[in-house]
C-alpha cells in the first residue's frame, strides 16, 4: 500500500520518476504494452500500443526537438511475434527512461498525458485542475453548483503549495496554480469523495492521503466521504461561513471533525462560556453551522465537542456505534435528530437532553422500553422501527404526547400481535385520528374499532371505580368507628388485603393488551 509523503514544512527532495515496460497483451490484432510508472512510493500502470508511442514521438520531435531516431523503428512483418514484442518491450522502456531523464524538471505536457501524470502525479494533477478552472471556473461559481474533487487532487494541491515552487513552473499560463487559489477562495459548495481501495490503476490509497482545506475561504456547504478525518487539515478555517457539513465513512470520533486541535490541550472550553476551572485553550465555535451529518462512521460516543456547535438544528448520527445519548443538552436549537442504527438500549432521561426536538429517528437500535420519551412534548415525528419493543404498555409512554403525528413501529415484536394497529392507535385516545402509524393513514374503520376499544375500556374503569370504593368505604367506616386513642408506642394496624377484592384493571389490559 502506498504511503503519503511528508505532510509538513520539512520535505525530502522530489524522487526521480521511472517508467518500465513490464509486459504486453494482444488486443484484437495489435499488441498493447503495459507500462509501470513509479513516482516515489506511488505506482500506476498505463497501456499503449506502438502507434501511441509513434504519435508521442512525433509531437516531441516537433515541440522539443528530440532526436527523431530515438524511438525504435516500426515493423510491419511479424509485428506480433513473441520475439519482436519482447525486444520492443525492452527498446520502448529505454526510450521512456531517456525521455524522463531528458526532462528532469518540468515534464512536457504531451509526455505527462501519455504517462497519465494528470491522474496520478502531483504536478500533472494540479496543472490539469488549474487548466480546468481557468476555462470553467467562473461558470461553475456563477451557477452556484457543488464542486466535486478527489482527495488525491487536494493532496496534490497541498503538496504543490508546500514545495514553494513558482505557481507556473511550466510556463503555460493556463496551468498556473493561481487559478486554483482564486477559485477556492470564492467557492461555496464543496464535495470531497474518496475511493475504497486503490485509486484507478495505481497503488494509491487516496482515502488515507492528507490534505489541507484552508485554501477555501467562503464555504457554505461541505460534503466529505471516504477520507481519513485525522488527515484533514484546515476545515476549521471555514467556521465563520459553513452552514452545512457532512462527513461520512471517515471519522472515529466527533472530536476529529469538530475540534481536531483538542488533542493539543489538556482542558479547553468553547468561546463565550464562563470559565470556572483551569483552561489551556478557548476554542471558537462553529457559529454558522446548522446542519451536521456524521452518519456512517465509527463514532462510539457523543462527546463534549458538541459544545462547539450551539446553533445546530439538524444532526445525523445514524449508522454509528453509539451506546448512550449524552451531551445533547448543549444543543438548544436542535429540532431534528437521527440516531438510527446504533446500539442504544435505554432512553432514560432523554427529555432532559432533547427539550425542543420535533423529529427523532431511533430505528434499528436495541430498545425494549420507551419510558424515556414520555416528556418530549414537542415531538412530531418518531421512528422506532427495527427495535425490540414487545409490550403494548410501552406505547403509553408516547400516547400522551400532544404533538406527535407520525409514528413507525414496524419490525418490532409487538407489530405482529393481532389488531396491532388499532391497539396502538387506541393508546393515543382522542388523538387517534391525528396519528399516522407506519406511514399509513388511519382509516375510518380503524377509528371505529378504536372507539369500541375505548368504550369497553372506559366501562371497565367505571366498573372498577364503582366496586372498589364500596368495599373500601366499609373498611373506612369500621376504622372511623373506633376511637382514635391508640397508645403512642403502638403502630397503626393495617387491614389485610381481601382476596375477594377485584384487582385494578390496567388501561390496556385484556382487549387492549398483548394477545
């Protein structure tokens, strides 16, 4: 696996590039030669037929005045014979090595394209990007579209800037690095997507490459995926302007993304808070950030870095490894929260952390109880599918929420009991008609059934109230008849519970309970 070069002010001398012809293959009626190009620790393969070499040679002869006899001659008879192909492989390798030696500084554009430098080599990548932005940069900025770029391109730009070379070493004004810097200063919408595994035909693991985003000065929205968050520099420079941030398949903690500098300090606090104990750093908040997507990562806890995102309204932490919900009490503006497909097993005290939440996605967790949801009075949308909820009594915890409109309980054990829908809807009492269960609008027939269930339940409750006070009244009358002059040392006697007394009926016991 290719390792990245030094990422910092101290750099080694740029390694010499090599090109070797490592084999060939017959395609239809012609031979294709396989070239392995090496640039430091990076390697990639390029395939060309002899006619491609011939075209390259003619251009170099015309543009750079190289020896026209440098290229091995063309053969017509027996051109695909094994002996000729093997000899030509060696001759073409010598040809390429001589070309690279002849241009040790700036590789001619035509040779760079032939060897795919514009895909894999730092100078070639930045030159190609600069030319693209010279031609289309203003149009892209004017359209306000998302600009997509790869980690390898950003790595190349970062390395180029650290080399301290002239911004236009090739002499071609179109490839001036200044075109990139001018564009990045004004860009608002950026997308950085890495690849899983080696990039293209190379050994480059671009998702592990370091790069610096501090060249971007006006970002409003950033999407990052399949990169290593620990190797991303300069994202915090966008704190004043960034409103939407998505980092997926890249992070192992929230700190890596929100406060990468935290590792440098023993104690830190967000800017604007009252400092009580010893603090080694005061860190500015993400004052414009309202939407944060950290889904599909390997995050195991909601750490204290959330203190730095006080204006967050939408937070997506789905598809991680969270065990508990913590620290969200710092997010006073949070209204939409996605915690689906984590490892949550308890919701106790959740209302103390989610005071104003409207949409809550808890699908795909390990929940058996819903008791922690009973005080989320602002909740409108609740997704509980794919959990372990068995008892209909658990639905009571959400049945009294005054704003709840959409609930999903599919793929829980209770969803397979008979009359599941009507029994769930009955828990919402008079609001049953206002609730959409499992993305299905409640029908009039279901509402009629709910009314019958409610009437039966009410009759049971009335009966219970009528029967219990009578017997309790008898006990009370006997107690009141006795003079209240017990010795102070004697404990009061309590009448034993009668076996014949009816037991209280739960609100959804019997016809409303699990069957």
